[in-house]
C-alpha cells in the first residue's frame, strides 16, 4: 500500500469514523458504499460539475484542501466526506483529470468485489496492465438513454493489506485514459437498463 493510501485511511478514520460500538454491524455497509460509487463515479461522471450538488444531496461536506490531499495525491482535485444513514464512513474524490474514487474504512473489499462481480454494468478486465498489485480491474460500459456515445470507464478495486479493512473503488473514464495514453481494455457491449 502506498504511503498516500495509508495516510488517507488514517485521515478518513479521523474525519468521519465517529462510530458507536455497534458501528461495524450497522446495516449493509458495502451496499451503501457501492451505491455511492455508482451514483458519483458511474452515473455522475459524465457531469462532474454536478458533484457538489450530489454531495450536498446525500449530506457529504467538501473537505478542506489539507484534509483532501491524502485522498487525491499525487493529483489535485476535490473531495467530500460523510456518513450514510447506516453510519458508513466514506470519502468521494474527483481529481482534476476526471478520475473519481470512493474510499471507506468500513467496507470490506471482498464483499464490494462480489457486488462488482454480480452487477451487470461491470465486467472483469485482465487487460489493465497499468493497474497496481492488489487491485482488481473491471470495465463499466453503459448505454446513454439519449442515444449518445456509450459511457466507458476502467474501474479499479484496491484491496487493503492482510488483516486490515477498507477499500478504494475508483473509475477512470475512457476520455481520461486516452488523454493520458493509457492502455484501454477490450470494452464489452454496453449494458442497457430496462
């Protein structure tokens, strides 16, 4: 784990983990984090200017620059932190490059991985050679209802070191991958909602 991710975990614990003793068992933690990720990083990533409104709607507050920095490094951008109604702590980040991620020290990465595997929007991708050790790569491809081009993103789930909990789930939109000249995965056909 990079020092930056470790620092971010420690900061997340200090910012939003004012938990009661029953906190870990309070509700579907991973499902809450997964829905926040989908809302911001998949459904909302084509309209990043709306992130402050999305954050306000779910009760998240924008972090000051010094508190956001560990979640963003080595990039710059904005971050919002909060707790769900079930007391699940999270931080959502949007970098200047358009990369979106959700951090949570409460969510168990193996359960989030199961949610990714069972959701029709996501497909495993073994072709993301630039991913880091301890990350699982996925693609997310969705058809737009307005008939515009499909939304495509590479999705990375970062696992914590053995014995620790927490996870980082990030999405890199196809346009950013092209700008940074990153290898793109073999995109599957778009998932079309009913």
